[in-house]
C-alpha cells in the first residue's frame, strides 16, 4: 500500500485516465496491468467481499494502492463509486486483416462507450475513430463501456482518407438513410468495415459512393435509430 497525492480532475491533456468503479478496475487490472499507476479505494469498500480480490490483484501485478476518500470527491461524481484505477494512456493500433467498426466524428462519450461494449460482445476488437471526435480516454467513455475499453484496440485517424490509405482492399459498408441496400439483403465479405456517422448528422452524402451503403429499415414513426442501437443491429447481422 502506498499513499499518493496531487490527484487532479481528468483533462484531455492529462497523461493518465481513470476507471471509475470496481468492475472497470478489475478489467483494467486483468487486461492492462502494466499501464496501471495506482488504485484508489474508498474506506467504505474495505469491508466488502470484493476487497480481498482487489488487493490480491494489486499485489499480483505489483500495483500500488491506497485508501483515500478525498480522491473520490475530485475524480468521481457518482455516489456508488468505491474504487478508481489510474492508468497511463497508451497507443493502440488496429489490425488490417481484422473486421473493423469505423466511427466518423463520434461526439458523445456515453454512446462511444456503449458501442465499444457492443463491439467486444460481438467479437469485433478493432475500432477506427475518424476525427474530430470525443476524447477516447475520457473516463465517461471507459465507464460506459463497462470495462470493455480494455479488451479492444481503438485507433484514431485525422480523416477518412487516411484510414483508407492504411486499410485498403476491404469490403466497405457505410450505414446511411439513403443507402443502396437493405441490411437484411447484404453480405459481408471479410475483412469488412462497418462505417457509421455522427449521432446528429450521420454520414456525409459522399459516403454513398464508397463500397456498398446499407440502410437499417425501420418504421416511419421515427426518423432514425439511436447510434449505439444501429451499430449493435449491424454487428449482429454481420457476425451471425
């Protein structure tokens, strides 16, 4: 056990980020132990059943930890957060031979985290994010992913052309409301890229000229599906 001071609220420019919660921190310790710099524990967590398991993991990976209630007032606004993992930001690279989910200009941290969790749930571990976008290491992203963040690779690209330069010879499938094909009629030749636009605006019209654009048909009672739901439906169809 080792005390640590000078903890500051997360900023995009920070060298570290945080897993806010016990489930997320277990995933962090299991998947990325070398990146962990410190584990903070709330005093009210000491008597809980999972405390011994947490301490065992910290000791196994030689990770410092401390009981420090003050840190929770700085880093977390959630009353049910009793464990926080601090970890160094790290570089991720996606594999060209694998299937990808490509997110163009995602702007909502909660949505991004939910999509990451769905991707891992359907076995897609390679995610491309086209900028500008929400901060990938924002703690809200990690919390919404329920720790799935640590089981995938997410690579940032300044623009879509750069993504294409790095990942050629793929089946490209932009999801659009004015697409050429219905999802139910589509076939996905591997490796493929499932491409989705911003929560508010979707993909620009020029994406209709890229690969085979796809529409997820729904009733006229709504104008569009929520982005994480659309991604999950597409993942189900592509991976079934």
